[in-house]
């Protein structure tokens, strides 16, 4: 099996306006999805990301996070194992992010020998 990185991209404004109950409900959906990936042997690792950060250029810091100039930001990542890109895509399609208008960027991991 190959490894694939799923970058979870969500609307930052929508996320910032969730009530605590809404936030917890969404987290439970993600936990259930990750549990299913684990049970089927596809989950490797992953975590949500804090909204703070920096956008770095070669010689400077272009902006500090949260990145208000962008509507969509990477809110988390999941590393999975799949036979190929098509299976990775099928596993990614079950992510709760789509229910809330988000997207996933699916990328094969290039293993350096």
C-alpha cells in the first residue's frame, strides 16, 4: 500500500462562528470517520491544525495567521494508506468536511530512498 496525505480545507469564517455544541458535534463526526479508517487499516496519523501560523516567503514573513485574506484554509491533515489514488479518493470522499462545504486535497507521498 502507498501513503497519501489528505489536506482538509475549510471555510475559516464558518468554523470561527460555530457554537461549542456545533464544534463538538463536528469533531465527533471526524472521530467516527478516523475510527473507520483505523478499523480498515487505512489510517496512519493525523491531527487538526490551530488557526495561528505564518505564511513564509524566502526572505520574509508575508503574513501572520489566521489567514483572513483567504476564505479557505487547511484545518487539518490525515495520512492514510491506500492501494492507489483511486482508493485514496474513495476513502477521502467519506470525510465529513464535504457536508460543510469544505474540500480535500489528496496527494501521494513521495518516499525518498
